[in-house]
C-alpha cells in the first residue's frame, strides 16, 4: 500500500464543512471584539466631551414624548447632522421652559422615565442633551415601576371604557 497525499488527507465532507464554519466563526468573533473596542473608545471620548460642556439649569418640563427626530421640532442642523438611518428612529424628546425661552431637548434614555411632567427640575444639560435630572422641590425622582404586557392591556381597556 502506497501512501499518497490524497489518502493521508481523505476527510469526510462534513468535517471540512465544520472546520470552515469554525474558522468563519472565530474570524467573526475577532472582528467583533476589535470593532467593539473601537466603539467603546469613541463612546468614552464623546461622554467626556458631553461632561466637559455640561451646565446645570432649572427648567419647567412642559411635555415629554418619544417621537421621530424629524417630527421633534429640533433645529435643522441637528437633523442634518444625524445619519439618515437614525432620522426615522424615535428619540425621547422633552419640551421645557428654561428661563423665558421654551426649548425642545433630547433626554438620555436612562433618565427619560425619571423626568416629571409639569414640574420644575434641576437638570444637567450639554447643548440640547439632558444628561441628569434632580428634583428641585419635593421628594427625590423615582422611575415608575415597569408594567407587564397584560397589565398594559388591562389599562388600555379601562381607558377606552
């Protein structure tokens, strides 16, 4: 019996497919980890910039909604500078009176539920972005408890009656 390269490496097709799939998965994991580290660095830099430009203000919250960026009433410069795919996504928008002016601001997702409507709050603002909110008068701000799907359906039915 003579050994040729074909007889030494005769492997079933299933094993070859498995090896190819494993190599692709490993390459994908390596790519995602490198890309994730770059994105984390960008996020850290932007967070530092936001903190450097932030200032504390007292404001009266008039209204808050989640609405598309185009319909929010934000300045055209803001809408034009966002990527086209994100223009249709809904953002947490807060309409507030700061001093004599009424402004439309974007709230951070983490604090959006804490913002009370028709109350004065002390907020940390960076440009048009609200990063922190504290109660000016009264008790501390607490997020309302999350409702389960069935509870939300029951509440909607009660409102219709």
